[in-house]
C-alpha cells in the first residue's frame, strides 16, 4: 500500500497513528520505516472510555522499504473457467 500510495497516487506524505499499547501497529510502523513525529497525550479514546496516547508516524518516500515479497496471481479473463 505504501508503494502504491507514493507511486500510483503520487502522495507526498503518508501518516500512520496508533494507540499506546498496540505493539502490532508499532512493529508495522517501524518495519516499514515510518518516523515518529510525535505523541499526542490522551488523544485516543479506547473502548470503556479510557484515554491512551496517540503515536504519530510518517513517511515521505519509498527509500529503504523492505523488499516486496508478494507473488501476484496471473491475470485471467472473466470468460475463462
């Protein structure tokens, strides 16, 4: 999605945010080379009404992205069985 956003959509910046304690989202941000821009204290309201800090990350290009390890299926005509 990051490659698509910068390539096909010609985005100049992509932002990503997550709530404190969401380690899976933190790992994704770091693995994809997003840079921490700041922390908004108590900005996210979680289920049950508890507030959590919001971590804000951004990327400005595709430099340094991990290799794309995706096998795209061959295109098939709609009329093919």
